[in-house]
C-alpha cells in the first residue's frame, strides 16, 4: 500500500460517526396515507376517501368505487308508470349506494316513445321518473332533496326509429349520479319494456 492510501484510510477511519439513539428527526411534511388512496397527507385535500375510489393528484375521488356501480333496469308496461315488485331489489341497490355515499345526488330523466302526443308523452315520462324517485324515497329512505325527476318525453330517444324495438327502448328513465360538485360518476338506465307492448 502506498503511504498516501494508508494516510487516507487512517483519516477516514478516525472520522466515523456513531448515531445518537436519543436524537429524533422531525419530518417537515406528513408523508402518511391513512385513507390508502395513494396520496400523502401533505398533498391530501379530500381525507377519508372511500376505499376503491379513483382519485386525482390531491386525493379527491373522480369516480365512485367501480364494484358498487351497476345498471338499474325497471321494466314498465306500455303506457304505464308503476314500478313492479320484481324490480324493487335493483332500485334498493341504487338507493343503498346513495345512502352509503351521502355526497351523491341522482337526476332521473323520464323518457317516452313516439306514439301519443308530445304533451301526453312529457307527462308520462314525468310519471315514470317520479315513480322511481318515490320508491327510492318512500321504500328505501333516500332523502327526496337528493333526487331530481325531469321529463323529456320523446325528445331524446335512445333509438331513432319507428318500430317496436325502438318504442320499447325509448320508454325509459335514465338516472345520472353526480356529486355535490356536479361531477358525473355513473349513469343508471331505467328502461320501461314489456314483451308484446310497444
């Protein structure tokens, strides 16, 4: 070993530091993530994000958890607006989602097929939207102020044709979930369909 290397080794050996076990380091920013959304508390703006939500850079949800979202289909008879008992379970699932997510609002758009006058179809589409709202409020306890029911009559068809298939598809209500910040997170389609009716 050359004298220069020996001298360097001696100098480095004499400068070794030992950690003080009583010394603590204070973290300037909170780097924890208690709601496990992938955003540290130093940047978090929406604490207690629901598990499974997709979030932006500030930890605020942009969508509700996907496993809880599902389409809701309620089938009506021709020229009817009564919700039949076999569809209560589907409506209850949507209502339960809203009860579990109190920031969510629901807009139900009522629609009708083209047979009948414009005036009649607007009224019918309002009755269909109101019927779904009424079940959610009276049967399952969703606050009425969190649901808006609007009539669209025949003006926004899902199928623009004049046949039985189109009539069946267009007798519907479409429910759109959105947060209090007006961000759409999911749509529910409430179709009024009955085999043999048009």
